[in-house]
């Protein structure tokens, strides 16, 4: 089974296959943020970006950045670094606003 998975995912070693699994998990987490945003917007009957969207973005972005670094893909790395910075900034602004309201 492992050999079949390594062939399907173009992995040369079990370690590399684990990285592919990690990258796929990061992509799923990153994609889940759209589901969270869509459900929140449907419930509110208006466009809503819940805090969970930014946490899913950050988690998936960091995992994808780690995978991109492992794969040594400069285009992928650049794209994820920019995103992670933006997600972190949004979470910082949300936290600062919460503390200002308290």
C-alpha cells in the first residue's frame, strides 16, 4: 500500500510521503476557511468574515509554508509568506480591538 501511495504522490521515500500528507492536510485546512466563511455569511444573510476564517487561514498557510520550504519551491514560499503575514496581521487587529473593547 505504501509503495502505491508513493507512486501516486510522486514520493521517493516514506518520509517524503509523510510531507505530501502534511501538505495535503494544510491544503484541506486552508480550503476549509471558505466553508466557514460561506456558512457564516448564509446564516447572517450578508457577507461575513468570522474570526475562525483567519485561524483556518493561518493554520493552513503555516502548514503550506512549511511544505513549500521542504519542497524548496520559491514561488510557493513567496506566496505563502505573504499570506501568513496578512493572516497574522488580521488576527492581531482582531485581538487589539477585543482588548480595546474590554
